[in-house]
C-alpha cells in the first residue's frame, strides 16, 4: 500500500507540472519523480503508468475540494484515491465481488480510512485490530490415594483469587479420574468459565514404574517427568495437593519474567535458619545452597528445562533432564529421605545458576512458625501461598492452618468473600492465638484480606459506571 500511495503523489506532481509548466515550487513537496520511485520499494507498477489516471483523479479531487487549503492536502486526496482504486482493482482481479460505487465524498472518506488502517495493520503497529491472544496460566498437581478433597480445595483457592484463566493439568490414579471430573463439573458457570482442565494417568517415562510411584509419598515423583510429558506447555506452576492460594496465582506467575537467561525453575528455601534446617543438619547427599529448597511449590520454564544439558557428578558433558533422572536416582536412592525433592536439590546443587529462589511467603509451612516465627517476609506482607504439609489440615496440631483450609472448603462459591470467607476465618482464628503458629494473626490474615479487597474491586467497583 505504501508503494501505491507514493504513486498517488507522482500522479499529482506530474499533473500539476503539466498544467503549470512555469511553476517552480509545490510548497516544499519534492518534485523529483525519481525520488518517489526510489522510496516506493516493492511497487508492482512503475510510475510511468500513473499518468493514465491523471485527469480523472485530479478532476474528482477538485470537484470534492474546490479550494484546498494547501497543495499538501491535494497530495493526500489524490494519493488516497489512487491507493483505494488500485487496491479495489487488485481485489476484483483476485475474485472479490466489486462494491457499488458511491458519490465522490463517500469514496474519499473510505479511501482515507482504508489507507490509514491498512498501513497500521501491515506495519504491525498498535493500531492493528487483531486482539492479542489471552494468556493462560498452567498449573499442575499430582493426586493419589486419599488426596481428592485436598486437590479440589487447592483448585478452588486458585480460582477464587486469580485474574487470568488457568489450565489445570491433573495427574491422578485411575480410580480418582472420574471423581475429579464430577467434582469440577459441579461448580457454577461463573467459576467454570475461568479454567480448563485435563486429567492424565500416572506415568513415568524411564526406569521402574512402581519404584518411582512409591518414592517418598504416593506418586510425588510424577512432577519430575512434567517437562517430558507436557511437551506442548512452555511454562508451568507445580504445587502439592496440600497447597492453598491466599493471593492470585497471577502474582507468582509473574516471577517467570524475572528469570535471567540461565534460570529455568523457581522454588523457596526449605528453611530460613540453617541451624534448625533439615538439609543442613541431616542430609547425606548434595543439596542446593545453605538450607536446600522445598519442591512443594515449583515454577518451571519447561522449554528451557527440555533444552538444557545439566551438569552432574556422573557424566562430564552433562545430561538432558530426561536422561539424568534415572541414573541420578540409581546413584542416590540409598541416601535420600524426601524422594523427588532430594533429587531436585542434587540437580540444582550442580546447576545453581539455573534456579531462581522466591521468598518463604510463597511456600509457607508449619516449619516457619512451630519453632518460632522465622519467615520475616510473611510477617511483613502476609502469607501468599499456604503449604499445609505434615497433615496439618486434618488434625489439631496446628489449628491456624486448619482454620484456613476449613474456611475455603466450606465457602459457597459466588457468595460474598468478606461475609462468607474472611469474617469466618477472622472469627475462628481467635481460637488459635495461644498456639505457636496462631500467635501472630497478621501472618495468616494480612495478605488474604488484601487479596479479597482487590477481587472485590475487580468484580464490583470497575463495573459500576459513573453517573453524569
């Protein structure tokens, strides 16, 4: 289209010069025909063909604009007409049905609009009418045994607060698959519209299937094989079934943009205080950093993982992720206690440049409060993701965790978040203030209250039109 627009300028210049041979200037407009031929790179026709349309185009412009304010206005009108007409001819030649001609003014307006919009679209500028594809976040979880309810409550917590759509990748034993379909299918349409899901069987691509399945806790080792199984997924957040979101998943997803060129996964430290950390005191194998990392919340760039050769203590040249897993397990299986988490610690011990660590408030566990409060970020900002390991959602050892779990489980979807979720949590939390983890209520309540206010603003305030 730019080439056609240039030819329109040539039409005007040649016509005006022919009608006014003594005229020396066109008010600053370049009169050199070859100049336009040079800048109109890619024109399908040479400028020498342009005079065939001279009189007709100029006549139409003069009739529509008997007294233009400046020659540049005539240039624009002629160029627009020329562009529109040539584009129309090309469409007809390609098989488009020609549109009925309207009066000159209508043609002029259409020509101007077409010229502008097509230039923006062809150039890929912000004026393009094509809407950007909606970003979807991917979340994976592995459920075996009696973890059905926990998993559904985790999914529920993610949907309550998140903004962007989520695709859940649920790896489950065969007997649980139908129960997941039933549970997810019972939620209201307003919630169902916020997510997609796919259920996968438990599979391990290398080694002994039963041995992998029994590593540490049922099926947990499945997470090691996510980069191999989910080949079409670029990035992913993996969480254990006993995780609860107290903040939009969008916020932890944003850490992906903070990765440097070598980082391909993110986890939180296993502990904040080395002298009471498990790895720093008891590990019989290499681990990441000073206290190791906890894999219950793990953000992954799967594309990078699949394309990286990982350093290790076995092969000098490194191994791909898939080729590394089985020999690594065979070497350390008699020295690991926490199964797949230990294997991840070994991998990132030898490849520390590949790991991004996020603060403990993104993976807050009983260990952060049962020996005294040792997650300063959670004290300041509140817990973002609650990880109820040690079975604390299902006993009375740490009631502060159980209060949050029970409240989200019992919350009727589509009810008012403050009335039916936050106030029950706040009220029941009063019974936990004499416990080790409940004695600092703001750790558990601060972020969830802030999150609910944001959700309220998004759902209600933004949709109320101001009165004029």
